[in-house]
C-alpha cells in the first residue's frame, strides 16, 4: 500500500494505471449560470464518469495495486453509495469478488447498481461506527481486503486525476471547488492543483448540515460528523487521518451552504445545462452563487462529482 | 418565403445562415442502452441546443429570411412550448418583437422561458382551432408576421440541419429516428437523409395517444389529432399540408409506442446517460426498445429533440 502523500509523479503514474477503466470526462460551460453567478465557470462532468461518479478513479487505482494473493480473497468497503458502486465495478473489471457494506439509508438506485455490478451487499445502520464494525465482520469471515472509500493514498491519487484533467483543459483558474465529505476528492483536487497550478485557490464546499470538515479545520483536530442530515448524501461522512492533514495544508478555505441553497443550485444545473447531477455534486455551485463578493468576475473550475440519485425522490 | 421543398443546396445555405445562432450539438453513446437494445445507438443531443430544443434551428432560419419591413412588425406563432421559446429567442437575436400564442396546458417552465426571452405570451384553449383563431387576432391587431411552427419550408430546412450534422459525424447508419408531432423535424430529417445517406431508413416515432401521423399515412390524407392525451406534449400537434407529402414520400415507416414505454425510455436515458431529455424526445428510443426484431444489431441515429420540461411534474 502506498504510504505517503501522493506526489506529482505518483499522480502521473495513476493516470496511466487507471486509463483503461475510466472516461476522460468533458468540461462544460453555461452562459445563463455564468450570468447569474457573475463568474466564468468550467464544470468538470464526473457525473458522466463510469458508474456515474469520480469514485471510479480512486477505486480503480486501489484495486489495480493489490497483490494477486489479495485479489483471490476479494475486496470490501463501506459506502453510502458511489464508492460502493465504484469498488463493485472496479472489482468486476479485475475479475475479483466485492463485499460492500451499505448504510440502510443509502438510495435504492445506488444499492441496486452495486448488485448489478455483481457485488454482494451487506446492510448496516447509518452510523460510522456501525459501518466499521460490519466491515470488520466481513473481513473476519471472508479475508477480503479492506479499501477505505477516501482515507487511502491510492484512492486520493485516483481522485486527483479529475482535477489534473480539468487543469489541462482550462488554464489560469482563479479557483477550483470540489465538495468535501470524507475528503478524498478535495484532497486529490488540492494536491493536483498545488502541483500543477499553484496560483489557483482550492475551496472545499460543504453542507452546513454536515459541516464536520469546517469545524475540524477550525478546531485543528478531526471532529466527526454528528447525525448529519443533508440531502447531499455523499457528504455525510467524516474526515480521516490521511485526508485531514492534506486539507489543513493545501485547501485554502471551506465554505458551507444550506439545504435550500443546494436544492436551488441543483435545479439550476438540471434546468439550464440539461444534465443530471446529484445533490452532493452541486454543493460547490451553491457556494459560488452564495458568495458573489469572492467569486464575481473570476475564472472558476467546479468538479461535478456525480450523477447518481433516486429519480423518484427529487427535492423539487 | 421559400415555396418549394428544400433541396440539398438550400439545406447547405441554411447551415451557413443559422450558424451564428445555434450550437453544433454533440453525439453521445451509452454502453448500457446499447446492451439493452441490442443495437448501436448514436444520440444527437438537441436537448443541449440553444433554448433546449432543435426548434431553434428552424425558427432562426425563418426569422433570418423575413424582410426588414416585416421585421418592424414583429413575428407571431402558436406553440405548446419549444417553438414558442425558439421564436422568442430568434426574435430577440434579431432585435424584433415576438407575440407567442400558447395553449393553456403548456408546461409552466416553457411559458416562463418565453417570457424570459422578452416575448409577449397570449394564452388560448389547447385545441388546434383555438390556437389558429388567436393567432389571427394577434395578426389583425399587430401586423406581426406569422411563422408556422412546422408547416413552413424555411422551418423544415432549419430542422434538417440536425440530421445533416449527425450524418456528418456518424457514417453508414442503418436507421435514423426522430419523433413526429407536426412533422417539421421528421420532414427535415427525411430530406437531409435522402440527400446525404440514401441507404439509411428514416423512421418516425409517435405516441399511440397522438397517432395522427400514423393514421394519416395509412389513410392517404391528413387526419387531425383528436384530443391527444400524451405525456409527450411536443407531439400533440397534427401534420400540415407541407409536412404530410414529405413524410409520405421520404419516411420509410411510422411506429407508435404507449405512454408507459415512453416513460421507461425517459427514465433509462436520465439514469444511464445523466442527461435530461423531455418526453417527446425519448419516443424514438421507446420505438427502438419495443422492436428488437427490426433494430437488433443495427447502427441507429436518434435525434433527442429537446430537454425542456417541468421538473416538478415528472412521471417517475
């Protein structure tokens, strides 16, 4: 296992390693959203990624690096949804078994997708503790290798490749924004940006109803997410001991938004861009729309992290 | 006014005429939908067109060709929604007034968009007769020039440019499918395909609940749509005396689908492609999914006609 913060060479190696398993996703713009925000926004469309989210990058990079002996036992993780699907599909791509622990409040669409990718789903209560205990059970029973959904340098290096592509496609961004849940995407985004475009400020976008990252950075220590109740279901997780220091060092600011602001941003993207982005993915746009004084007139990259959600339970 | 069926030169001239006002839209594919359908499908994404539908092509071509004297009076039309928006935006692009007659059951989102483009909206009952009478009133009052939403060779030439682009991007299609309402898009599609790829069969896709085109072709005369009640709100209109003969001569077959089949196709596109397509736009995919024996193993182009709908009134 990779045991240090990924450097530029490691991210470049990751790009090559995962290329057969992921899409290079498009970057889209929208005139109306630019007019409303007063900024020039470049949307990196990870909702069009394989299995519908950036998580495929990190999962593929982790599975690609486990040993053949480990592969024979299969892999396991806990996830509210997107990493579950990503690990299931990555495992299928390598012809190995996957045992996925999912909280009982995960969207049905995501649970079904995991099953469709041929993985075994094990349901648990929706707390961090319940997830971790259930994974321990699975490991004891199957010998499967645990792949953490974000607190793993291989996963972080994989997630970094989305920002790397965006920075190759668009020069001179003033800001790059990504949502923060457990911190895998924002850590990877911050590392790639620091290495490739050091003048670009990295902003983490977080729901106020799951503001553990905001509180943790303020406190200087990891504070867990307590009963997070946000529509952005991918962002209910807490930071890990690998993502927290990266965020401390390389992320310029964490900005929070309310539920209604997330829903407004989601409707705006759906109506104007005609693309489907899940609530977690629109949180950065909500941050930009809320903070005109900071973002007006700026050139901004936003990572639309995913597009998986239950279409029968929309907030509008 | 152009008074004959557009030939290839006219369509080429149209491409040049409307280029400043439209997007060249992307062509997307989806592995899962290919697997389910057994075909290889190329989706021409007119949902990403300016104002969200192919109608912008025909409206721009018509407005570009009216005289300066006519421009001073403005333009008018009747439309359930997308042509209304298209004419409103085309009029704004040319700095002229637009008076748009909309049936009372048009989606709110479409009505609001027309207002946002600066046009005046006049509401009428949702019958063909009521629409036509109201437009006559508007013309009498304002002197505005009537632009028919589909029964106009300039509009048909504009709509033909979508298929022309698709045929340039993808060679050797076995079939090309477009929805049929009033017949503007399918007429343009059939003309472009006949000129540019004569071996490709043109199929019109129609809701069974608004099957006037199917019945008209069978009867050999235009039979109007009687109280059409379909979720595909853009396809409730009846054929015109310009579109009917083109369809008779150049469209290979009209195939109908049921409401539940339309909804299934819509959900499949939303979930798998992460793009928003309105019910009218997915009718061709519903046709492909329903007719495996005809389409299995074939290379198929589908025009996803638009992406405008009321997100608060989804069928799933």
